[in-house]
């Protein structure tokens, strides 16, 4: 359980005190075209789960080490490591002060996304240099082109060629986010970016198969899928795609009320989102609470897996999501570098602040990788995570806030539909 403050009243008092002085102007958040969805997408094509503050919104001269624009309190690898006790905590975990990044990782992480990001390698190199992460080489980061999807879900057809780019640029921001933050959390892991030919499910599931085989061949690790769509009746027939041995699958729970596939699959770790509250004048960390826009709830089609039997009084007979969470609110988002289709205001690099549960999936994939247990399957990993979900020091239990349809779900002690088990607290139990 999270024990940084004894009661919610102390939290609210701190928030009020933090707002007593000058208040920073709120910057507008963009939802790109790649993150827009409609009901006809379910079972056909996927969307990203990103929202961002675009380049050009940040005042001051860019720095070449640490936060690119100092004075803002958006998250970087060291501040996330501080908040989640992946490094020895520093009081306040101010991103302009803390410097200790995660240092672990091993075997492999594969990121699955649609379309091609031509600048993926150079952007990841620059991001790593900016924040003092392990250097990127042609052996530590590998881009793989997946073929088009075959007639059977999860199969591939034809030869692999470079996918087209997403002309809106949204999927390229997604790819930059995913590779940069999985590397940030597990800098010693070999990282694969597997690019699908399009955002149609047939192509993405072919890419998942390619990614699974790469991770398995590397001795194990994680596959992260930050995309999704609404649920659909045939989804249960696809669960077997996420069962390659020695691979643990992660997927974003979504950025709007309700459930999302593939995160509802019992063979996937569903990753939700939280908000990081900081004193707006000092940047000091105050509390972690629910991100109100996060997805979650009981699945419409997936039955409750055995690892959720202990929360049957909440989820009933259905699979409940999310399983775990981490920072995803775009107003408390993370720094991401993406130089594709450079928009106005990039001087000299295109730095975004990105939120959405697309942040959470690669973040947690990296944390689990760095924890070093390398479970034989997602079910094994989730059985471990759910093994001590009450009164555990392995998670920050999120107990403040609400989410879901009509804002009808509430954070509570233990597992809930807004944040699952909570966010990471050390590598223990992972």
C-alpha cells in the first residue's frame, strides 16, 4: 500500500497549500488523429493511446542534458525511478533535481506498433544522451519490419518490407514514446521495434507474432502493445496469440471510460494510468491519484481468470481491468523526443510531453524486465502480481479519485477498476 501520507485529508491540504502561490498556466493537450476511434474499429483496426503537449509550448532555452526545458515539472526517467522507488528516493522527486536513472534490464523487450518511424534510431540515441541512459547501438536497438497479416489472425503473408509512414504523424510519436520509455526503464535490455504494415488488426497481430518469436529467441522478456480498440465478440478466439513461452505481454487499458482489447485478454497484462500531483510552485511530489480518463472495467466477453479469483467480489465472473497502473495523465506526462514531420516550435529538437496509457505499457514492460524474474508466461506473471494485492509494500495503492462510465468507479484500498493493484513500488514482487 502507498503510505506516503496517512489520510486523504493530508493530501488535500497539501494540494491546497501548493496552489496558494502563483499557479502555472495550463497548457492545452492535443489528441492526435491516430488516437481517435469509433465503434466500427472494434475487431478491425486499432488506435494509439496518446495525448500530448506539442513542441512550441515550452518557454526558455533548451538544455542538452536532463529535462530539455528546465523549470517544468514533467516527468523524466530519473523522476519516475524516484517516485516508484526504483532508485533510492530523493525527497520531492523533482525532475529538475533527481539524477539517478533505472540501470537494470536484460534479455529482450519488443515494441509492436503500426507504420514506420524513419527517425526511430536517431531519436532514441538523442533521448538516451539527453537523460544519461545507456547508449544506443545497432545491436542494442533493432527495427524489424513485419509482413502483412495472413488469412489467420496472428499469421503473416508475404515478405517483410518497410511499412509506409502514418501521414498524420501520430503513430510515429507513439513509436518514439514506446521505445524511449521502455529503454528508460530497462536500459540494459535488447530492444526491438516491430513495425506493422498498418493499424489494421490483421497486420498488428502478425507483428505481435514476429515480436513474440524475437523475444522467445532472446531467452525471454516482454512484448508491449500500447494500442487497442473496443471489445468485440470474436476476441476470445485471439487469446492464444499471446501465449508464446517465456514472453509476458502488456497492453494499454485505454484513454476513455470502458474496456479495451487486447488489454482485456487474460493472457495480457492490462496497464492503466494515474496522475502525479506536484506542488505547482516547488515541483515537490505530493501524491499519486487516479487519472479520470483511464479505461477499465469488467470485460464484456472474457471470463474471470484464476489469478483474479481473490477479487471476484469486485469483478464478478468477468475479467477485470486494469491489472496495474503508472503515470499517464498528459498534464503530468513524460518527455518524449520525436523529430518526424517536425512541427513548428522545435528548437533544435522536437520535445513533446506525452500522456495516455500508451505511456504506462512500455513503462511497466521495462520495470518488469528490470526486475529480472522473466516469468514463463503472462499468467505466471499476473499470478505473482495478484499474490499479495492487499497490504503489500510492492505497490503504491491508489486510493484517491474516480473514473469509468459516468465516473462511477472509485479508487479504494486494494484492487479497483481505476488503477488495478496500483503503481510500482520497488522491483519487489514483480
